[in-house]
C-alpha cells in the first residue's frame, strides 16, 4: 500500500466510481434532501461521517466473521453494525455536540437505511481493502456523495425558477437533471491515474 | 449444510446483536439528555405546518423557544388563540387576550397602476424588482402582482386578485407571516380580523406624484382625516394610516376618499349619497353659523 494506491482509491470513489452517479447507491437521500443547498450539504457531511465510521467498524466485524467462518453472513451483520453505529453516534452527538446534532437533524437516523453506507462496507470486502484503504474509501466515497448531492441541489434550486412544461414540475425534472449529471460523470470513466 | 451451521450463525449474530444492544443501552443511560416534559406538549399545541412564520426553524424550534421564554406563547399564529391559551396553561402563565390578526395588502393598484414596461421574466416579485431598477410599475411602492406571496402561503389564503394586485382571503389567513417575509416591497401588514376598513395604498410620494402613477393611490389629501369622527385615521408620510384601536368601522373615510383608496370601496351611489349628506350638513352648519352671527349682531346693537 502506498500513497498512490490511496490516491487512486480516492479519485475512483469521488469521480470515476461515484456512489450516486456511477454505482447508483444512496439515491433515496439524493432525491429526498436535495431541494436546498444547505440541507444537501448537511446530508452529505452526515453521510461522509457515517461512511467513514462504518467502513472502520465493518472492517473489524468482517474480520470477526471470517475468523468464525461466517463470511456469508456479512450483509446481515453489516446492517446490524451500521444501524447500531448510527444510533450510537446520534446519542453521542446529542450529548456532546448538540449544535452538530441539530444541524444534522433528521438526516442522521435516515442514514441508518442508506444503501451507500452498506454498499461501502460490502465493497471494501469485495475489493480486499485493508483497514486504512477501507477508511479512505469510506470517507472519499462520502465526499463523492457530498459532491454529487451538492451539484444536484445547486441545479435543482435553479430549476425551481426555470420555465419547463407543467408536467415536469417537481420530481420529473429532478430525475432528468440527475440523469444528465450522471451522463456528465460518465466522462470521468476514462480517467486513469495508476 | 448442516443444521448446526444455521444454529451457529444465528448464535453468533445473536451474540453480536446482544453486544450492540447492551452497548446502546448503556450509551442511552450514559449519554442521556434530559428533555423537558412540557416540550412535546407544547409542540402538540402548535400548528405543525413548519411554516416558519414564527421565525424559528420549524415547530420544534418554536416549541423550544417558547419553553425557554424567548418566544411569547402566542408565537404560533396559525395555531390560533385557543392553542395559545393551552400553551399558556402548560407554561403556567396567564392566557393572553390577543385579537385574531390577519394579513392585509397595502395596495390595490394592479391594473390601476401605470406600467412602465411588460415584464416577461421569472414570475417572482423579487426578480422583477431587479430588472431596470425595479421600475416595472411607475409606482415605487405598489404590488407587482407576480405572486411571491401566493407561492409563500401554505394555507392558500392569498391570491392575485382580478385587478392584478394580491388580495388576502381573511377566512383562510392564519397570520403566519410568510407572505410578509416574501413581499420585496413590504406591502403586507397585520390587521385585526374584526376590522373591515383598511387603507389600500402605501405610496409615500407627494399627492401630485402619487396621483400620476396610479388611479387608486392615496394622495394624502386628508379628507379621511377630516371626515373621521373618532380620530382614527391620519395622513402620515403622505399616506393614510388607520389606528385600529380607535376605528369603529363606520366606513365614512372610505366614502370620503376621492381616490377610492380605502376599503371597503364604496359604490358610486354610496359616494353620491355621502356627498349629498356632507353638502347638506355643511349647509346646515353654514346656516347655523349665519344665524349665530346674526344673533350676535342684534345683541351688539
């Protein structure tokens, strides 16, 4: 493992294999909380935070499962870990960093069922990442999510005021926008740094 | 696949779950934050629309502010006086006796106002005020009629009226204040629900300038002020303002207004009747004065 590997992982997670635009994970919060840039950034930050933590914990749990010869139960176990982790983080924040807790608001519990978080845990295992690589992949994957939801929210704020056919009001225009941004992100697939 | 294997998996995962459960249970105790039991009760009394009219982020924020004493128990206008009384009871305070207030638009210009140019941009008042120095209307004060207030209202209580200016539906209005925030010209004010006489203009220019830009503008002539028997309407900064504490709702000012800038707008017949009555009263007065002068003169002799 070298810095180059980590850089490659980061670039892959943020751009070429962006969780939303290339792997289509975590679409629910992506559409749900992208109406305003502020809330979108809040959600993105919360996801980044939880994805980083979840990668670390899932790595440990996966080690335990493999040691116990239970590798096939990883999906179930990861769901358990993430749910418990988010609950724990929520309680911790409520007690010690109430400002951050109120800023994240409802998004934190929402992340419990975010498939991007489960996805990052499973992909770490699939790609045979070691501990540091896992955490880096988790955090940069979260940053990719943050970038995606920020861009999307910025465009959506504009479409609110744009003139488009009545039938496209609301979600339809948002979905078209999301599709176009995803197409744009496909341009990154040619990117090679290693 | 052996049966034991299943039991093994269930057992391990169960053990994991129990460990997490225990950690969470302990964490819940360690990180416990005491929540005032009045908080959920107060929140129940609020409207629950998260309209933000109170100035706090949503109903939960408002409930917290009320609990902390930062906001009055009447902070939630949409909840109405009954719920304010309930909140007061929860807080152990006296119920306030506030009158129900509604929004009112201080402009009836619309098509009566002179347009400078046809604005075909984003249908939003703030956007319209940014174009060409905001001179869509000749009147610097009037309602632009692009419906920023309509979009802001969550209760379907404000609409663009038939003549192009915004009109409040008094029955549906909850006085949440969203439209007041949305209006870039600050034309929307709180008025008591029970009162029916309102000034429909906020043009603060001198009479001649105000008359030039709109057919129904207040020119600050002071007819209403002179007509009012209760000292309830005054021309302040070239525009008539009603003192709702004194207004009895006689509508005399509305009939006296030469520009029909006061609501309820009188019909032409009503205006004629009013003018005739005024004339008769003036004649009577003149006659009485004359008689008095004559009496004085005879006395002097």
